[in-house]
């Protein structure tokens, strides 16, 4: 099945996210690893529910302007590549967001963008809907779409050790220079600039060193080499990097705290059902920033705010629990190394393919038809590189794939 060949946005109250099954034409990926790979697409959806196309008085929004935004924002062809790669590496399907990106972008933090927001600095609701929708409509978008998509990803990513996200981007930079055919995205913008996690976003317990790379560098090199050998130019973290709100970043932070939670509970089993500790772990893993309770606790811990009288006792106990967890990590720095070297640590890789390679556009930028010959060519090259990475570059993983004690540094070989 090949999704989304329509060129206009579709007015339909479709499920926000869908798992698409594909035919198995595996080119050689070991099944034990194929079962541990997830593939997703978050920006190739065409659907916009009708209730978000008019204001509270029933006046319709400008559909021509909306179509212009839709064409610009959509990752044309990302579903095609995801389907091809999944089929060629034996992954049974991929998860795709069906909600149009121009309505809601799951690759950003929840919220409504400011008028002058940059491409990397904007929120999930962007122009034109940041001006068109009222408060209740915006809350509805996030509750019915953002949260639903998040729940689906939580289920998809259980037990996975490689998450591959497919995107597409424009042929030219704003300066007019041509972009690489493919981009591999593995690092966030703030870490590239300052070599540290961004301040005041994720909890400072999260180790800065884990933000250096989201995936094994050997895999990045294998993909680059195999594609370049076939005259497909590859950029690594160019022309841009991951925004702090990118799912790849949020997922990496969530997975670390999920891992730390299990290790901490093993050493302190008496805390597993303690309400104070449970609230702290919930806060640490609230990387989507959708919990008001977690936001309140976060402000008490890091902004020294006073708590409500009726919850003062719980908050004080939670503050003690937080510092217990913080000291635990500080006093056991080996934990960070254990996580870095853990072969079950989930890697996150973003792959961007140029839109013009996957779709034909007219001179005005209007999509005309897919280019399935290029979809198949690029998809097969990516699939073969993933297979070669597992069967050749990381052959030691094949020897005993279920042995979690067979550790090696996935990210700093």
C-alpha cells in the first residue's frame, strides 16, 4: 500500500496516527534485529478535521492560503520511502501521522508559535492556525492529536533499539544554494553550539554527554558511504540540526530516565510505590510537557516556587525524592557509562530526502506526481546500508543478540 498520493489537503476526521503494514521483501536483515527497529513518518499526513477550518462563529478560514501552507509544510514522499525501506529490511510496517503538519507538528514541543518564530524554534501549532484557532480549538488539537500520537509512539517503541524517522526537505536553502540529496540528522542545535543540553528545557539530571549523538556513528558512516558511492550526496547534520522539541531528542531523554528509573528501583525497591518518587519519575519522563502536575513540581524544584497548602506535604517529599535520585546519579557516575555502552540503548536516526527526488513539482512548486523509480532506488540503498551495518559493521551483535552484558560503545566507536 502506498499512502497519500493526493496533492490537496483532505477535510476528514481521520485517526491522527496509523500503523501501515507492508509486504515483506527482506533483502537480508536478521529477523532478531528487524523486530527491534521502528520506522515512522510524522510530516506526510493530508488530513484536517472540518472543525478546525472555521472559527467559533462559523466563518470559514481561507482555504487557498491553507493549501499554500500545506504544500510548503508537508514532507512529500516520506511515506513512500518509509514503506520501501520497511519492506526491504523485514520490518512489518511503519507508523505515520495522518494529521496534516500545517495543522499540528508533532516534531515540536506542544504550544502555539509566536509570530516571529524560527523554523527550529516554533511550537506544534504554527501559522496560519496559530492566528486562526481560538484557545479551545488549540487545546482540542493538542489533546486529540498530539497526545494520541504520543500514546501510539509509546507503544511502538517498546523494546526497540533503533528508531528511524523519515522526512523530506526542499531542494534549495533560503540563500539559493542547493541542499544535499539526503541528510542524516543526529544532533540537536543547542549541543552543536554549546556542547551541552539546552538550559531550562529538560531536567538538568540528564547528562550532557548523552546529547552528543543520537545514533551510532558507524551507522551514519555506513549510510553516507553507501549513498555517496551511488552519487547521492549526503549531509551530516547539514543544512540544519534537530530542534530541542524534535521527537528524536524527546525520545532520547525519555529513554534515559526510563532506564534510570529501573536501575534506581532495583537498588531502592521500597520507593517503587512511594507517591513522592512516582511523581518525580513522572516529571522526569514528561518530555512532551503535557502534564500540569509535572509542570508544578518542576517549578517547585527548579524555580523555588511555593506549593499549594493542600499539596505542600507531597511536594516536600517529592523534593526530597528528587534530590535522592540526583545524588544517586552523581555518586555513581558509572551508571552513565553503563547506559552509553548498553547494547539495548535505543538509537534515534532522522533521515531527510530531498522532496524533488521523490515528487515532480511544477515551476510554482505545486506537486504533480510521485517519482517511484527514485523512491525505490533511494529506499533500497538505505535498506542495504542498514543491513550491512548489522551484518558486517556490527557482526559481533549477531553472535549473541540476546546477551545484554555483551557491551560495546554504540555511540563512540
